[in-house]
């Protein structure tokens, strides 16, 4: 059997400093791979997520991305999307401008700007649904898992699940010191997940670095991710959540936030979110940030 080659990029996302932010793998030329090979390669790369870049199969998009964790394929990943377009720009197979990306969760408009050395990628996604707040019994169990007292919660932030391609449960806290000290029981969190329908738990503090800024941590043990360094998708969902709760200032139909995440893992990063708002409801979310290529290599497959 003849050998095949794919080009692999390791990219640190939502940061302008190497070895910080959220690492993602990117595989260019993935149309030569079977689904089983994509999964095996994602497991070998061992990032929380890897993006596999394929050519279009229709007229409504210019590129296809498939996303794999080390365990399974998922519908959409924000930071791996940014990584894929930064890698394409660095490889000279993608340029700046607007394009449409197809994934299992639909078509996402993408805007690439800047240079290979200083890129910027903006990803447009629909808003999530906000489900009703969890029950008092669920809340008590959840706080016990995280070791949080009721008084430490942000009283303006109901604990509820946001849902789009993935699900994230939102928990507002009053103190960045408490946020930094969290050490949840991850096995208990896995067992708790089916009861609330959330595959990730985003804990955040409002105005942590000034108005409109947030410090956050994200735990997703059921997905094989003990803690995620910097999540664009979760911050996009947070933006929609805050708008529906009236906790984010809206001017000229837009609300913005800057999310900080990863300090607890020594991988600090920053993601910018813009939420389009109509009649008090989020209608569109733009997730944006920069990234840095750490290394690239070619992998030969028989």
C-alpha cells in the first residue's frame, strides 16, 4: 500500500504567547484519512480537541472541519476552529477574508484577518438555548461536589444549563480567590452529569478584571477533559446567558465581554465575545481571538 502524508499543526489558541492558552491539533489534508484514523490521530495528539480539515462537498461552504477529542467526535469546537484557520494561514493554503465553514453542527461564517505571525479569527455561531434553573436538590448536590457554600454564589446568576451543539452549566461566583481554589470531585461530577444534562461546568466571576471582563474555569470530565484551559464556545454561551439575565450592557444591539481563563492551569488566555441582541434576546454570537503556531510536522501513514 502506498504511503500517505498529512501535515499536523500544534496551535496555542486565545493567546499571543507560546505555551499558554488552549492547545489544539490541526490536521490538514484530512480527506485522505478514514474516520477511524482521525480518531486514532486525535488520541495520539492527545489535545482536548483536534480539528481535521477537509475540502467542501457542496456550494454553501468553502471548507469542512471535523472535530475529535481523544475519545470521540464532537459537533463543534470554538478554539479548534480558530486553530484550524490559523494553521491554514500559516501553511499558505488559506488567506484572509470571509469564508463559510461546515461542521456537524451546521455552517459557521468565519473571518480571518492579520498575518501568519499575528493572526485573528472570528467565528459566528447561533445563540444557545437557556434551560430552566436546576432544582434545589440538584443545586445542593452540585455545590457539595465543588465544595462551595451558598453564600459564595453570585445571587444574580441562576444556575442553569445552556444548550447548543454542546451543553454547559453556568455557575456564577462572587470571588476570584474561591474560583482559583476549586478542586471538584471529578468522578462525582461525571455521575452527576446525566441528572442535569450538562457535559461541562463553567464557573465564572463577573467584572473580575474590570467592567465586562470575566474570570472562568471549565470542567468537563464526562468528555475526558478534567479542566479546559480557555473555551471560546463556553464563553459564547456565557455571553448569551448574561444577556438573557440582563447582566451584560447592550448598546446599539451589541453586547461584548472579554473572558479570561486558564490561569489555574498556568495556561492563561483571553477570548472576546460579541453578542447581537434584538428585543432583549441574543440572536448571534461572534467568538474571536488570536493564536500562535507551536510546531508543525508531517505524519506518514501506510
